[in-house]
């Protein structure tokens, strides 16, 4: 652009010089032709003697290369080169003989020049002609004197534009981390293909903004995000409250999913530039792990019972060997009657084998931690509708686990479990919320300190826990399950710490 500008400036200077020269030669020729002394000299015996000194003086004063006064037959009276005086004038004079003043570019005895030709009148009759001109070489010299200024301005423009280009390039390369346009294009195509094909959610935030810079398809699916721009406020409630720092394997519960969140800080040259959040779906895995935990707990309880039974058996055998037959029978049947009575009552009261097994396992698990777990007499359930066996294990198992952990903090810990359909037997049947005519009612009370409404809300929104070695997903999973079935969950602190869940049956919704 600077080079083009310089060339245009030179062409403009040349054009301007041509226009100026044309005007000047015309003015000089007309001035000489109209001078009274010129007409007088033409009628003299020797016109050259009178005209040559005058025209040379005018030529030197005006910067003309030649001023020629000639007869109508082209004979020169004056010329810059005296040898040309008396010789015929070369060039077109017809238009001047016709009374017109004109200019032209013509190659004469001094070379190419811009000349003007004008008539000299005497009473309306053309008696002579005057031609004044400037050679192209002289015009070129005039333009050349302007070249230093033009080239200086061009050089300054080149320096300014070069500096601007350098600074712009430096800024762009700093912003693109030194990558060239072709590299950026290839990286964009590859990264876009990878980001939208991986099976992990990916959300990238800048350090200064609330707007996500990258959100892949899997993240939109897992977090149920809308199309278009995504901001932090669009994330689930628990994820909005996450730290901006490094996060490792943090569980979050949304409406339908259990998500494992990892977050890292991205740095460039030691400077943090944003955060990268990865999201994995652990819904099915956590469901399987929950069932596995229940089975493992039940197996451990059976193992403990087997160990305890072996101790009792050794005691009975020893008493028989000592001849204490009556005492041996009493000892064996008393323990068996207590255990069998609990099993028989649960199987009769609870219509789900999975739930009965879970309750038996939790009784033994609590006993191992010196906590008394009681299944109240109000517990009576012909079916677990509207829940599935897996959902029932998740609901009841997590509530009892939390209650056992809370009760372990008190000296004489206890947990009390009630499971029934609302409207069943018991003096508290009418005290329960009458929100649904037919509903599954679960109440787990304990001797622990309980949770405030604020703590309970936090635990319901996300995997919050006061236990350092626990992910704290229990109440969050319960809350998600209850919400999915349109039920209610609440906490109580008086007369004892308790969590109550009410889930309406399908035919009552």
C-alpha cells in the first residue's frame, strides 16, 4: 500500500507539473503576443534585433526553455539557439493562424516539450505567431525535486505500517500462543471433532468470565443444558457453588443422574487462563454399588451371625458335656427364639424379601456398632409400590445408614424404623401428614443430634456430608428418588431426630 501510494504520488506530481506548465506557457505566449513592443518590432527592418533580447530576458525570468516569435510563413525571428533563427518553425500552427490559442506536446529542436502557440493581431489580422514552451526534461527535473519529500513520506508510512503490523502480529501470536493460521484451522477442526465425539462431558470456563467457552454434546446431555450460550447459572445448583480450584472425583446429584466431577486449572506460561471441568455419568454404577453394598452388608451380617452361632454351639456342647442338659436347652432356645421371632415378624409384616433382608442386615450391622436398631410394631407393608426393590433398598438403606452414623455419636445409640402405608395401624397414623390418601410412609428416627433445615437442604441438593470419609450422597440420592415419584421428605428435631418420607401410590396420584 505504501509503494502504491508513492507511485500515485509521483504520478500526481507529474500531472500537476504538466497542468501548471501548460498554464504557464500559455500565459507567457499570450503576454508576449499582446505586448505593443512585439507588434512594433515585427514591422521593423530587423525584427530579430529588437525581439531576441526581449524574449531571452522574458524566458530567463519565467523559466521557459524557448520563446519563438515567427512570421505567418513559419520563419523564426527569435530562438534560444541563435542558429535556428531564420529557419522554419516545426510544429502545428494552423489553429493559431485561424486565430486560436492552443497547447500541445511536440518534439522539436530541443526535444519533447509542452508548447503554446498564439497569434499576434494587427487590426484583426494575424501578422505573426508566438510560441513558448518547456521541455519534458525540465518538467522531469521539477518532479525529481519533489521525490525526496514523497519518498520521505512513503518511508515514514512504511515505518509506521511496519511497526503496526509487527505489533499486531505479536499481539495475535500471543493470543493464539504462537500458532499460525493454518495450525489454528487444523487444531480447531481436530479439537472440535474430538470434543463432540468423546463420551465424557467437558465444560471450559475462562478465569474472568461466567460464560462457558467450550461445551461439548455430552455435557449438554448430562446436564440438560440448552443450545447456544451456556453460563454458570445454567449449571445444576450444586455445580454453581463449586470451587474454582482443583476438584477430584466429586459426586453431584442432579434430577436424574449421579455425576462424577473433576476440575483442573489450565495455565499458560505459569498464568492461570481458565478451568476445565470433566463430567462422567455414574448413575448406573452407583445403583449397582448400592445394591452391592446392601448384599455385602447382609453377607457380613450372616458371617457375624455364623461366628456368633459357632460360639453359642460350643457353649451348648460344653454344657452338655458337663451334664447341664436343662441349662443347655434353655440357652440354645432363648437366643434362637429371639432371632427367629424377629425374622418371622419381618417376613409377615414386610411383603418384599429384599426389604426384609435389608432390615435384618441393618439390625446386625447396628448391633456390631453397639447401636440398638428397632423395627417398630407399626411396620406393616403388603407391597412396596410404587417403588421397585432396587429403589426401596436405596431409600431405606441410605436413611438407616445415615441414622446409624448419627446415633454412633451418642453413648447409648438407638435407631427406630417405621415402614408402612399411610393410614395403617398405630396411634401415630393420623398424626402423619394427610397429604395423600394412600402413600408409602418411611420414618427413621435416631438418637443423634439431627440436622437443621439449612443442613438438610444442602444435603438434599448435593452429596453434602459432615463425615470426612464419606461422599455424602445418601440423602441426595433419597431426595432425587422422592422427587422423581412426586413424594415429600422432611426432617424433624422434636421429640427426636428423624427423617420422614412420604411417596404417593400411583393410583392415588
